[in-house]
C-alpha cells in the first residue's frame, strides 16, 4: 500500500509541477513549433495534391542559409531591419525555387519521389556546408541578427487565464505569429474554395480530375511550389527570427518531424498545427525541466533522468506517435503516384 | 569475339547511365566551383576545377598511401551501401544507416575495450560481433514498426539517427566513460583492434567488407529468404498471396540491413577510430544511399560505387588543402549523381544514349508504402 501511496503522491506532485511551469512553457512552445508547423503545412499542400516530399528538411536548410546569407551580405549597406526583411524574402523565394525543382522532377520527369527528396536533402547539406565554409566562416563576422519580437503590454499579459494564452500566440516574432493565420487561411482554402477542391481532386483521383478539365500538372506544380515557399519561411524563421546564426545541418531532423506532424494531423492544416504544437510542447518541457527542477522526491527522480534523454524526447515521441497513428489515418489516395496524361508515354 | 562484344554491350547497357551521370555531376560541380570562386580572395578562377579534381585524384590514387586511404574509406561504404541496397530490394528505404553505424561502432568500442587484454583471436571477433548485433537491434526497431504498424521507415530511421547521437553521448558520459582521459571516451582497444594487413592502415575490415558483398549476393540469389525479399520488394501483395510473410520479411530485411551498417561501424571503430567519443560523425549515412543508388542495389555494383566514393572521401582533404575548394563539394557531387540517376532523362538527352533505366523498380514500393498509403498495385 505504501508503494501505491508513493506513486499517487508522485503523480500528484507531477501534476502540480506541470501546472506551475505552464507560464514558463507557454511563451516558448509556439517558437519551437513554428518551423515544424510550416514544414508540416508544406507536406500537407504537397501530399494533398499527390506529391510526396521528403526533401522538406533540405529545403528548410537551404532557405535558412540563403536567408541568412542575404542578411549577412546586405546588412552593412541597408541596415539590420531592411536586410532581415530581404533575407526572409530571399528564403521564401529559395523555398519556392526548390519547390519548382521538386515539382519538375516529380510531376514532369516522373522521377521517384522519395529519391528526389533524398537528393534535395543531400544537395542542401552539401551546398550550404560548401558556401558556409567558403564565404561566411572566413569573413569572421556575424549576420544581420534577428527580428525583434513583438511584446504585449504588461496589462494584457498579466490578465488572469487569457493573459498567458495571448502571450503564447502574440508575444512572438512576426513569423511565429503568422503561423496561426496561415493555418486558418489554408484550412479554409483547402476545404472551402475552388482551388482546394481541385487540389484534393488531383491528389485523390487525378484521372477523374483530368476528365472534368482540371490541369493536373499545373495544380500539382502550384501546390508544390507554394508549399515549399512555406518550408522556406520555416528556414527563415530558424536563422532570422530564432537564432540569428547559421550552423551546418541546423535543421536537425525538423523537416522529418514536420512530416510526422502532418501524418498526425491527418493531412489537414489545423491537425498539422496541433501535431507541431504537441512536438513543441515536448521539446519545451525538456527545456523547462532542465532549468526548473521541483523540490522533493519528484525532483530527485527528474534529476536522475539525464538531460540527453529529455533532448531525445521529441525524436522518440515522433516514433511512438507515428507507430500509433499511422494505419488509422488515410493519406490522399494518389499520394506518391505520378500522373501520366492520356496519350503521353 | 562476338561473345566478348555482347558481354561488353551488356555491361554498357547497365553501366552507361551511372558512368555518364558521374561525368555530368563532375561537369556541373565544376561550374559550381568556378562560380563560387568569385567569393574567395583569389577571385574568379576558370581553371580551379582542373586543379581541384587533379588534387582529388592525386589524393585518392596518386600514391601508395592514397590508394590505401581509398580502400580504408571504401570499406564502411561497401557495408553501408549493402545495407541500403538490401533494404531497396525489399522495397524499404533505410535512411538509418548513420544511426545503426554509430550504435555498431559504440557496441564494438565498449566490448572491445572490455576485452582489451584478451587474446586478439577472441577479442577482435567478439567486438565485431557486438557491433553487428548492436546495428541489427537498431535496425530491427524500424523494421518491426513498419511491418506491424505501417510507420514509415523514412521518418522512424531519421528520428532514431538523432536519438542515437544523443543517447550514445549520454552513455559515453555517464555509463562507460573510461577513467584517465580528459574528455569522455571509451577505453583503449588493445588486442581488440583489427590487425593491419598491409602498409600503415589497410586493416582486416576491408576483406570483411568484400566478403559481405558476396554473402549478400548469395543471400539474394541463392536462398529462399532472398527470393522472398525480392518478391516483397517487387510486389508485397503478390508475395502475400503466394503465402510469403511480408511482416516477417520486412522485419528481417531491416534487421539484416542494420546488421550490415553495424558491421560498418564496428570495422571503422576497430580498424580506424580506436575509441568512441561524442561528436563522431557518420557521413557514411548519406554516402551509403548514393552508393546503393549508383550500384543499382546490386552487390557487385555497390562494391565499385563504394570504391569510387571512398576515393572521393580519401582525396577530398588534399583537394581542400591545395586548392581551398571545400570538401563539401563531394556532397554536392553526390547529390548531382543521384539527381541524374533519378532524372535519367537529362543524361539521355545530353549524351544521346539508350540504356536500361538506372533506378531500380523496387523504389516504387518505397513510395507506395509512404505513410501506409495506397495499396501496392492500386492507386490511380
């Protein structure tokens, strides 16, 4: 009985602890979830139209680098603010450009979609590492810095209950803040507009879509390019809003966690955001736990778990969630299947 | 004579696109080198690629040391390439070679250090087997998950790669750190190190890797399990109707794939690195994918592709020292090779050749099973 009592007490203490760290957690969850959410939206747009894209990781990395490089190159000439803005534009443009490459490979050339994505990831690793060593490292100077986050007035932030929630979504940099609006807009667009209907049609049954006069290739090109522009924005977030610097391979698997968030969210924008927030929470918990350890037995237990395990938590969680969710969610029927127009070889 | 010509024709049919893809990759990479030379202190240099490729070649084959460096670099790529290629045969994409390599290297380092004082005849094989088992266990996880739940190995293996780096760092820091060193690492290998056969660094792992080529070839061509692996890769549904067990085959293939990657880590640990410390990087992961694709998943093809990429890795440092062209150009060349293999249309247009499709058909199964997607053979 005593052991059971101890377990209950520990669970109670854990609950109390989690409740007390909520104010620490909330402000950082969205920032951690932003690149995942944008990457997952890229996946949603690609796969809803029938194109598998496992190169999101590489596109994010490439955009992160070229966004940083733009800020790095221009910030003496035009000042920090303008160069960051141009850097973000450059990152989105690079994302869209790589989307064009992926669309060409998967839609027009009908290359294997998984291999096309793998190529993108390796190319991104090589190109960014190459240019980083050639241009940025020898210069010895930093980039354009980061965009200043928006701060809510204290009067609003200190409101009971709603205050922390508002802080979570509005006490952020512009890219993190925009995620919520992009998600809502895409959810509406995908399920309530003609463009969304066409996208889903070419992803579910391209032949039927073709028969009623939808240009399957055009629709897939548009979706892949637009989706990858969002992955580019995720890259810009990493270097120009979050860290202010570039390291080789800094995406660190985020492109793949984003894919897991997309599957978790059943290929819907809102679901993808939910998935990204879940991973963001797991990561945030790892961060908070390592700084604020509770008193007593619970604290001893949490201290005994090495920090590396907390750091590995999001990756392990991705595997568990994927194993639990897949099979109960259905991807678009024509996902990954190249479309051959009638009468074309 | 005509038989010889027919044989040559057959080889050309299979090897022409990969060879031309490599040539085209070098040409495009040369453009990258020239354009990027604008940003260096020396300014635009049109002849820089010639110098860089010359140094690359000299570093890889220009001397006895160069050639043995190439062989040493090729050995883990052979095994890693076999790991990826075997997965392809069953319609699986193991991107987890990097993680399985690290686990194999770690297991070999820990067991090897424990047996440092034992006779080498026992210590080295036991450490090698420990690495193989470590890799196999780490390959089993995504294989089992794919077979049972449909969780796609492309995501799970990447996640395991990241988790492996963190958890092995923790293990070296907290569990098996050897006393008497200023940084966390495992102990000295002593007698567990693989014997050097030739020169300064040609170790026993190289013949082991070549042996693995023929073992995998035998497995695929001469055994029932090999036949089932190939059938599942071509068409999982047909395999199921024929009474085969896709669940078992999927798990088995990923486990064997992990085992090969684990051996790669073990020979690298026991033959080259000598101890496990955090921060050991495994470029073997990406390289192995390129090797498997270039070798068309065929064990003999993988052998040649691995020697080629081994040469790149062995020659690249000299290239960077002599010409300041960053070693990452090798990754760019790799990506370009994969690009031209996947989009072989480009190669056909540029060189006006007709040849067999360079990317193997089982890859379609990898894409079809994405996220437990459309049933194989179904869809649009």
